[in-house]
């Protein structure tokens, strides 16, 4: 691993693990502030079921912007890749958590596919719904955000799904197909392995309902697309996000 990646990982672990809303805050003041905000979210949830996702998305965006900021600022492609990867995997994590809550096996609503190299991937209608087939799906939020930022030509997500299925078990799997000048600094899978365990407690704090995890991250993606529209074409931003999200929704994170 080169020095720039080591520095990035150090920043990610340090900044995401600290500050307000950390899972184990040692500050009584911060704890009281957390409790007050969460009570307010719970109250407003009665009229706006997505309020936790909306507020939590801002927290996730700011944490990643701080953690991924380098000497030349934030590399917009990298943060979009990271968020896309997290959003994709959150769909699978959400399905698992919902199954457990209903007393089912964790993977009861997922279809497992094993490849010749011994790896396992997950598919199924339950997984596709939060990923691309509902109003507040990851793709619904990403596509809407890109369109609002000025993207006219809709992304062919069906082609990305097809590519992901065809590349399972190969080195091409999970490699975003974007021009070199827009390549992220790391792979989607590495972002998921690094960030998901750190961010999940924060996501759960804002969204106790697992169904809203992908929504929170989709809203964060919308915010970053809007923030970076003068630097990165929104159409390219949406491609990068979905090229990261779709394959990461399939991975077995427990595998080495």
C-alpha cells in the first residue's frame, strides 16, 4: 500500500471514529446533545418517517468530507465511489437485519450464488428493491440527484447489472468502468471493508429501521453530487456511484 492510501486510511479510521455521534463518546456534553437530537428526530418521525435518514445523511457526508480531505482538497470521485459502495452494501445489510428481526435466518431473503473461485455473491428481488426498484431506492435517489444537478441522459443501470453478473469471480468485478481521469483512489470493496464497520453504528443511531439505511446513504450521495457538480459532470457522477453500488450490493463481506 502506498503512502497516500495509508494516510487516507488513517484519516478515515481517526475522524470517522471520533467527534459527535461516535458510538462510544466519552463526553457527557456530547452524549446529552446526542440524546436531545435523537429525541427531536423521534418526535418529528411521527410526521416525517425519513427524518432520521435526512439528518443522518448530513452527518455521514460531513464525516467523509473531513476524513477524505487531502492537501488538494476532497477527491470527488473517491468520495462518490465510497458512498456508492456503502449504499450498495447497505441494501444487503438492510435485508439481513430485517430478516433477523423477523426471526428468520440472516440470508433467508437473499439468493446465494457461488463461483468457481470459491466466492459467494447475493442476489434476489428483495435486494433489488432498495437498490433500484423503489421510489427511495439508491438508484432512484442517485438518478434524481444527478438529473437535478443537470444530467440529461439517463444512465442504463440494466447494463451495469448485466456486467456485474457477467464478471462475478473475475478481476473485472467491482472495478468502476470510468475514464482514467475520473478513477477513484481505491476500489469499492476496500471502501466497504474500511468504512462500513465504522459508519454502521452512526447509521443505526439515526435510522433504527434498517429499511432506511440505503435511503440515508442515497441522500448523502445526492448532496455530494450537488456539491461537486462544477467539478464532476453529474452524469459521470451517477455512473461512478452505480458502478460501485451494484457490485457491492452482491458481495459477501464476511469473506476475506
